[in-house]
């Protein structure tokens, strides 16, 4: 490792680490979703449930690891792992789109097989089924991750100081207990060194990853452009946009993390528009979508998966709600979901019920 590592400005470290983690987060989400696309499966193919679950487990672990001072020497890595990586693995906008499509019988399988719910009232049941399952799984995953950190990773801290020949007076015992508690809060030097090495590797991989993705996006014009190359490229932009919105607006309103709220709502608006142009019927009686070019369809898919997926986040959304008092948490979740669903109805629903949606061309 270079000796000048600690001399690199923290802002430069952050930019490089965050870029790497945004790329890896997008690839993790795409990979998990690809693994879950099989039939018959318990969870519908294309659902974002698995990525959200994994992201929230990691978010819970990292939050408590930070409390135990694992990232004391590399705070930039902590932000890159939580906001960058976990935030990019999970997706709020995809969850809300999934909720809307299931509650209105507008999923791809519904349109392809011409199936609908028994009546529109069952849309309420589908709305609650998707939403409650996703949110409860995500919150449970966050708590599970926090327990892994506090009950498993806590074992890998510095051992308590052993007793010495110093007489065990009341004053000495109190001091020894205080020192032991402080030691338990710090990871073993080996793991602190590992964190520094991970930070250095993450920093170093940023430019090679970025160059590789740009080249592959231009070389490969098949389905991989919309599935693997463009999403990661667009995801970097979305992840940074979410970070700076959170940085400048989350402190404005204590009971509502305004930055995350704005990022999630903006992502929902964009994903609804992109879904409309990718799946919207071009003209009455036609099965051709508005985007009828394969290449354009891949670009739209990259924006949906990469930009919208990284601009919005469930892991941070759930973690922020967990830190709020219960009533404020309910208000935050209810307000976010209600506004998002209204956007889905106005943007995507109005077009779907007037002209209709079709299966995308790619």
C-alpha cells in the first residue's frame, strides 16, 4: 500500500470510493434479480424484494459496525458502503412501480396473458400485499443485520485488558472496567488494517471500472447494453445525485429526511415516464410501443435499472425511519408512499387506462 495514502484528500478518496461502490451496487442488484428470474418461483420474477432484503441486512451491519468504530480511520468508506453500495443495491422507485403494477393488473405477465384481478377492489389487497411484504422484510432485514454486528462481529474486538499486579482497589476496578468497555468498542487491529486495505482497493478500482464500463457500453450493442453496461454507468449519476440531495436537504426537517424523500420521489417520476415510453401503446389498436427501436429500448432499460434504481433507495429509507420516533416513522413512510403512488397513477395510470400498455420490444 502506498505510504502517501493518508495524504490523499478525503474528498478525493470519497469520490473514487463512492464511484466504485455505486457500480458494484448496481451489479449486485442486477445479479440478484437475474438469479431470482426462474419459474415457478415463490417470489415473482423481476421483484426487487431480494435486493432490498440483502441491502437492508448489510445496512444494519454497517451501521452498528460504525458504532463500534470499525470505520474510525476510514469514514469515507463507511459512506461509500452505506449510501453508495447499499443505496444502489436497493431501489425504492422499482418497489413503488411494482406496487402500482400489481395493484392495477399492469404487470408484464398480466398484459402478455391478458389476465386481471377478479375486480378492482382486489387491487387494494395487491397494494397491501406488495407494500407490507416489502417494508416488513426490509425492516426485519435491517434489524437482523444490526444483530449480526452486535452479537457476532462484536466478538472480533480487542480482548479486554488482563489484570496486572496493580492492587484491585475500587478506583482501579472502575478504571479497568472503563478501559475494557472502550476496548470492546474497537475492532482488533487486524480488522482495522483490513478496513484500510479495503478502502485502498475500492479507491484504486474506480477509474479502471469506469473505463471498462464506458468501453463495453460502446462495444456491445446487444441485450447486455441495457442489462449490464449502461445501468452501472447511469447508476453512478443517480447515486451521486441522491447523496448530495441527502447531504444538503436531510437536515432541513428533523421529522422528515427531505433529501432522501426528494430523491425517491424524483426517481418515481422518472421511472414512470420511462416505463410509459418503453411500454406505452404507440397508437390505438397497435401492439407497438412508443420506443420501437431495440437500441433505444436498451438505453431506456439502462436508465430505469441504473439511474432510477440508484437515485432511489430502500435501505437508507428504512434506516432513516428506524431512527425516527415511531409516529414520525409512520408519517414519513405514509407520506412518501402516498405521494409516490399518486405520481404513478397520474403519469403511468392515466396513459395505461386511456391508450394501454404493451410488452416492451427488448
